[in-house]
């Protein structure tokens, strides 16, 4: 780019043109004809460069000058936009600082000026001339500023003549009229260019929106949004952030590409996002730019929240080199399209993950499942089944107090807010045990919990300390925990153990809470006994159950305790907190009511039958939703 250098000065030439031997410039015989020609040129179309080149010829001819130049203001200089044919190759390459040379002097002073002879001797020209423009060959120069409708100077028209000329008032009037017409053309061209730019922007925005909507994955959408936005708005930087579970923004995609998954700590940005409803004010944008890109970030920062309905998904931000009138509107539109696509893919991903989880859990619960297929599902879900895990079964306790055939209808009748409670319970597990897989089902939760370092009791103790007291309607949560599982083949048994621990553990405790399969004690050995199987022991024990129900006694519990302590009157009395004589009286009553003779019956068969009948009875008995005193003290 060629720049002129010079200084402000004035120079006058006194005397008439005849006294100074000047050749008067040819008078414009029909100014209206030339102006009509210029008007026709301006009205021929919105192409400003074509208009300017079309104006050069009539202006040169009307003033009988050798060269005509049209300059436009560009920042603090005047850029040559159109010139006579011999100088056309310099268009866009010559700049004159405003205030320097006669042209710069006229623009800064906002008035027309001319030099009739010896132009290079004028201080305004002497140190601000261009050999490329042939300034040393020209004797006379005339220039007029071009004013926009707003009154601002937007350019200048300059004429050069080789022989000394006397520029008359009519010449300057003609140039000023031409400058006014050019100003109108500039305004019209600017309006046309802005309208065309908006149409192009809308077309490009439409294509970008179609591309975003057609992509099949979240990551592809994020990349398309950042790269498409940067290209569409000519942005130096475009970043896309999505909020994580803790409402912290995480950089997920950027253009130019750089390391993603960068999380910003602290509540400041979260509060900024929380307050964002449509767009950010300039102050908010500068504050966000400082947080995200540093205090020394340059350019113009613009941001748009990514919001789907009432859910804040993230933030889209760009940096521009210079202001753009439609950039904020376009950015908001892109963010809106991105929000729809991101939310759609999140839902699809969630459903896909749920289906994978459901398939994976179903595979693990089947003893005859294909181990290779189950292992493949585990890899897709990031689960190492060769590491020790505990299976959790979580259910609301009212379901446990009803026969299986009536549970579904009872559940529907209660209209219990299970989904909300289950979601919070699953969140607590995952927060405390990262990499846990949770399958939230219609009436229960399955969870695969990686064991902490150390024995299984370490993990179980953490589970017991977690808050499980949240109610589901009138119920509390019961949590069953399996024995440690490792390898695909071990999990089918683990799911059965967890389910049994949730159900039977609650029955034994008399209240909900966390129960392990180990806590079930001898009941573990009778869980799979066929309830349709009957023998003499069970028939006599059923008489005892009926006796208890009629009289409000607990003789079955007394017999169970006596058998558990291998017939020791002292040990049994201590365990039941009764006097030995009271125990003996109860044993006599048991024999009379049921016909059981503890001295002659097979104790092993009787003990197993007692557990079966006791379990059957507990399953038919309503479950309390409150902890017993002893169990509450033991399990917290």
C-alpha cells in the first residue's frame, strides 16, 4: 500500500488568469447533460465500483481535465477507489492520510479547494505527491469532499490538469453536484450491500441449520456448530460449552480446534449462565470473555446461551476482529438451532444408554447368557466385569407387603412419585460410587456398584451411611446388597441375592434399610424352597401359626430361637429376654398346640421347616415403614 506524506499549508496566487498567462478551463456548456449522464450511470445498478468508473469519463470531459480520482474514507486515510483509465491499476493501492495533500486538506476542512498553477509549489502538495499518479506533470488540482446524508465526509473527488487552468465557480459547482450524486450512490450501494449481506447470511444460516439437523451424533453437531459459526460470521474464535451435572461449563468444541473437555471451576460463570435469558449485555460479554479467554483477549466478544425450553444446556461464544451488525442475531439463531439438536441427541443417547443398560442387566441376570455378548455390552458401557462389584436391588417397601399378583395394580392405585425418588437415589449412588451402572426400572432400581478397596464390608458400610430415609408415598426404600461378584457368570446369582436381601432383609428387620445377603443368615438356605411342597413338620408348624394368630402369642418365634440355640434353655432365655421357667412353659404349650415333640423329632428337618414357615408367614404380614428400636440402633 502506497501512502502519501505531507503537511497542512495554504498558498494563494494573486492576479487574473490573463495577467498570469493561464489558460481558462473550458466552460461547461451544458452541465445538465453531463449530470443527466451521471444520473443514468448511477441508476444503472447497485454496483458501486461500476458506478464510480462510469462517472470518471463525464467528469473528465466536462472539466477538460486529464485525470479524475475518487477517494473514500477508510479509517484515518483516503483510499483510491476509482481513477481515469491510465491510473486504474492503482485503485485500492493508494492511501492518503486525512489532512495531507490538497485532497486530505479538503476532507479534513470539509470544503472544496483548487490550485490553478504550479501545484507542486503549494505546501499542501509539495510533500504529499505521488510519482505513480504523475503529480510532477500536473499544474492544476481541484478537489471537493463527498458528504453522506448524515453530514459525515465519506470521500473526495480530485481533478488533475497538465496545463495551468483557471477553475471557475461553475467547475466546483459541477463537482459538488457530482459528489452529491455519488454520495447518494454510496448510500444506496451500502443499503444494497447490507441487504445482500443479510440475505447471504440468512441463506448460509439456513444451510448451517440444515446441516446441524442432519447430523447423527452429538459430537458431530458440536463440531459443525463451532466451525460453521466461525466461518459464517468470520470469527477468529468460536467456543461451545455444555454444563455438566454440577452446572459447570465444560468446553466441548472449538474453532480453531484445541483441547476440549476443559472445565471452569467456581460459581461465577454458572451464575452468568443462570441469568442468561436471551443475549448478554456488552458488560456481561466482556466479563465472560475475561473468564473464558483471559484478560488480554482482544477482539469483540459475543455470546449466546444454548437453552432448550427451561433447561440451560450451555453457551456459544465468538470473538470478532471488527463489529458486525447482524452477528449477535445470527449467533442467537445458531445457538437456538444447536440447542434443539443437542437436546435431541441427548435424549437419543439417553434412550440408547438405557437400552444398552437394560440389555446388559438382562444378560447378567440370566445364568445361560452368552458371556461374550455380555462382556461386549460391558465394554460399551465402560464396565469391567472382571473387577469385584456388588449388585444392589432398591425397592419401596409397600410392594413387599403384598402378594406378587397384586403389586402392579396396587402400585398404579397409589400413584407414588417413584420416578423422582428413584432419580435422586440413583444420583446419590453414582455420586458416591463413580462408574456405577444404574438401571432405573418401573418399580425398582438395579445398580452395579464397583467395590471400594478392602473387604466388602467397607463398601457396605458406606452404603449403610448413605441417606435412604426418603419416602415414596407412605413407603421407605429397602436396599438389598449381594455378595461380591466377579466375572459374567457370577452376576446371575448376585442379582438373586440382592433381590432376596431387599425383601427378606426387610422382613427380618421389620423395617426398611440396607440389608446384605449375608445378613439373611439361615434364611438364605430356604429362599428357593418350593412353597407348594408340604410335609408333616410344616403342617404341625402351621397349627402353631394359627394358634399365634388366634391368641396373639409368638410361639413360632420361641421355637425358632430354641432350635437356633440347639436346645439350650439358658442361651435361648437370654436371647429372648425371658425367664428359663417361662421358656419351659412355652415349650409345653408348643407341644400341646402343634403336636411337635422337640425330644423325639428330627431337629435338622424341624429347623429347616421352621424357617420355611416363618418366611412364608412374614411375607403375608404387613411391613412397618418405621425402624424397630433394636434394628434402628444396629443399622442407624
